[in-house]
C-alpha cells in the first residue's frame, strides 16, 4: 500500500457504507483524488477504492474515519512530491500515520 491513499478521502461526502457502491465515501473520495491527477497518486479508481475500504476496517480504522470525516467536501491537491493531499486535514492525517507507524 502506498502513501497516496491519504489523499483519496477528499470529497468523500457520499454514504459511508464502504461497499464500493456508487456514492460510497470511498468511491466519492477516490473520484476527487483521481481528478487531482497527482504524479504519485493511485494508479486507478478501483485500486484507490479498494485501498480506502481496506483502511476503513484495518487496525487504524477509527483514525482513518476521522480523516474521512474531516476530508468530506474538501479539495484534493498535489503536494510538492506529487502525492494527493487535503491540506485542511493535516492533524487528522498525522494522527492516522502515527497509528500506522505504532507511535
């Protein structure tokens, strides 16, 4: 899994069923992420959605849900490294990455 998934949650304002159905928070968020067209973003919509759904049920799922909630309706941009990001949710992203790294 790559770090680009941090940006995949932006614009996630659909239903939060996590099923990959049209309108799910992962589908909606990944649509915004793919539209940003960052050089180091996800390779395609399907991979983006799959990774998003995996993260929602993973060990750090609660922290990821905080990122999803914060990112709803926000714009995805590309950082200096070409990675999709949502600048409005920096604190939530840091908490999530801390969880992933076990800190």
